[in-house]
């Protein structure tokens, strides 16, 4: 069996007697092309677009390179609709929702915009530039929402992204394009702090978890921020594991997003009768394994299929390292209680991901196949391996002879659920 790793593949050899199953979403892909699906979704927004007036400034928010969305397909189709309604190209701006991520290169802008590159202005959001931020309001739990001025001052705002699982916001897409997408670093940190229970030492809020929106405090903060913007509409895709557009949802920012989340959950959860001793998981290759912060999603979802004390082999190239310079600094805390206390004193989104990583590294035995230096992998309480064969050899030494294993070829897209 071949598993993606970066832009290449690794071959997995595992005895059939040990293989309990391959965890994949059960998908019935549509016959329509991605373009046709996008056009049909946008048809439902024609009445809204007809209200746009020549001379109005339109900001289209879209995701960065760390999460492929099909933007090179849908952005040109969206802009075509806008210009047909009388909006001039010079009045349209694509704003990359970086959140707290790094700025994009010109090559990455080209990949995001596709044939639209060079025709429409594209700008990267900067969460740390006070001159580019404007206060727009406060959430019910007291978070000051400062957003990119282009969004606040635009006549029209359209959010575009893709819907998938998120390990503590429930799902990506929709409202997440606003917070954290185009918010200040301070607002991002404050909203994500809700992942922790209110009282010291009580750990993570159990409602702030993968695939759950009901009562999820992080989701609620994101929704409140989005309501302050009141976007004209959203366009969100759902992608197959091989990155084809398999569905598109457009319309009211809340309703269309919820419809997309329901669609995604129905198709990308996998019921299991029992957990396994070993899980071998690939993030699905680049860009899903571009850095460790992105790869953590696959680690999180795959952990739902693994027994406590079991072994996980994670394929994640991490060509961009951790994904944030401060991520590795958090691993000076090796005790989880000490780690949580430090996180409460000085919350960082990347610290939360590091905390979640360490939780799993202590609960399971995780073998990481990556380009990260071995000593850095060990600092995170994981076991480094140069390749998949080496990782499987080390795993075999930790497991009983009659171990049972699951293989997850696209760990970033499927959520195992014990039934």
C-alpha cells in the first residue's frame, strides 16, 4: 500500500493477519466537475450579487496555502459573476486569511489565485500591524474583535474556504475566515483560549472538540465575530481526499456553513467497533503535512482509533518545520499540569497545539517519520524515524505478535468514531 508523504509516496508493508482495516471515508463522488458544482452553488447567490452596485469595493477572503480549498477554480468563477454584475476588477481585492500564519510567497499567491493572478489585487492579512486593524465590536464573553481594515471598510464582503474537521473549533470554514482568518493576534488568542475549561487545572473544554458545534465555546466566539461583519455570502467547498471539489455551499454565512458541516460529517466519519494496537497514518501529503502544526490534525483524528498505550506511526514531512517559531519552545514543559498552567498564564494558539501534541505523545507511543531533526522530535516526546520501514521496524518491537492495526491513508480528512 502506498501512502503520501510530502510530494512523494512511501510503501507500507504490513502482514494481512495484523491488518484490522483501512479507514477511509465512504464517498460517492458526483459526476459533475468542480466548476459545475461551483457554478450551481453560486446560482443561489445571484439575487444577492444583483444587489451589488458599480463602484462598490468588494473584498473576497480566502484561505492560505496550508489548506487547499480549490480556490484556483472558484475564485475566477466568482470574480466573473461579480464583473458581470458591474463590479470593476480594480474594485475587487482578494484577502488571504492568514490568521497568525506567515505571509505567502508570490508562487503561493499564484497557486491560490490560479488564472486570476495578476488581474485582481491580492493582499496578505497581517495580524500584528495595528495600522491595518480596526476595532469592530466585542463578543458576549468580552473578546475585543479587531479585524483587517479592508474587511471592515469594504462595501461587500464574501468569505471563501473549505469545510473540514477542526480539532477544537468543530469544523473549519464559514465563520473561521473572519476569526482567526483576518483578526488581530490578540483576538485570535482570546477566542482560542476558550478551548480550556474556566477553572485552573481542569484541562480542555469537552465541547471544544472535533466535529462538534453545539455548545462549543470556540465556535461561538467565531460566530459572534462573523456576525459583526455580516458578510454578504460565503462560498465553501468540500474536497475529496484527492483534492477534487465534491460539493459546494454558498449563501448566508451561517446557514450555508451549517449545511456544509452536516454534509461533511455524514461522509467523513468512520464508525469502528474497536480500537487497534497500531495506527499507521499519513496526513495525505503536501500541503497537509507542510508543517507539524498542520500534521497535528491527522495525529488527533487518528488517535480516536488507537488504544491507550498503543503505537502510532505518523507520516508527516514537515518541510516548513513546525509552522511557527514559538511552537517548539513550549516543550520545555514536560509535565501536563505544569504545561496547562503556563498556557493559562500566557496563552498562544501554537501553545495549545503543542499541549495537545504532548497529551497524545504521553498517552500513546508516537513514531514520527518527518524531515525534522531527531533530537527535536525526541524533545516533543515522540520517537523519530528516517523512513516508514524504520518506523515499522521500531513499532514491531513495541507490539505483541498478534497486534491489530488500522491504516489511515488520508488522516487529515477522516474521523474514526467508536460505536
